[in-house]
C-alpha cells in the first residue's frame, strides 16, 4: 500500500514527463539538430613544381622606381640576364641575376625553397653589395589564375611596410615579375620594380 506522499511524488513525475517530454522533442525537431559530421582537412595542392617555368636562361628588361612611397614617378631602366636552376630535385631553386643601367650594375640572387608541409614557397633575395639574405617572401601560386603572390613585412625608412611579389603573364617564352610596397596595410600597392622576361634557352 503506497503512502499519500509517494502517490503525490509519482503524480508529479508523471506530469513532468507529459509536459516536458513532447516539448523537448519538438524543439529538437524544429532546429533540425543532427549529429555533427567530422570535417576533413582540405587537401593542399602540391606546388613543388610551380617555379619550373623559370628554369633556364632569360633576357631581362627591368625598371625600378627611384624613390618608392614618396609620390615619385621617376623610373630607371636596366637590361641583363637571369639564370634559374633547380636544387634538391626541384624542391629549391637558385636564380642569378645580372643587369646594367644608368644607375649602375646590379648583381643578385634569389634562393627559392619549397615547404612540403605548408605547401608554400619562401623567396630569399640577396644583393652582392651587402651579401645578406633579406627576409623571406612567403606565398604560393593560384594555378587557375596563373598568378603567384608572395608577401613579407619589412622596415622601410623607419616604419614597417608590406612587400608583395607577383609572378604573372606566364607563357613558355615570357613572364612578368612585379614588386610592390604598401604603407597602409595592403589597401593600396605601389609597384617599384617591374621585370619583363624573354626566354633565351631552357
């Protein structure tokens, strides 16, 4: 024989099931809640051969802005050659550049290194005048647009600016390279080094 207290507790529990059960179910159905699917990490494209188009010897037509980020429109031109050869079975590349113009002789090199973990390239420039590697430019190619973009942040005249390299207009016999600076966080870019290249030999 149940006591009156037990009967009251049982009645209360039944009332809660009746009132709350359907409400909880309908809320779940209304939101369309479902078990979350495990999201797979995107498969990164192998870009280790993105710079193969540069291998060989090229004739360079180069122009350089005399005074970047100062409203200058004065450019100087250079002519010369660039040679590009693979290292580490293509995971790295060495580019030697030699050009001459009214403002003198430029001798430089770029060491390009591919990171198979990040699927990005680092571009490391050095000038024979100081024999120092600069800060690496990091980036990759968008193969659908045929364009490679590489970025870094460096000091310039006492303040930090952004630097961008762009490789574009790539064909078997020609290519365009552009270096630009930005002092407004990448909102605008001012080109200051433009090189159009014509293949001499592979």
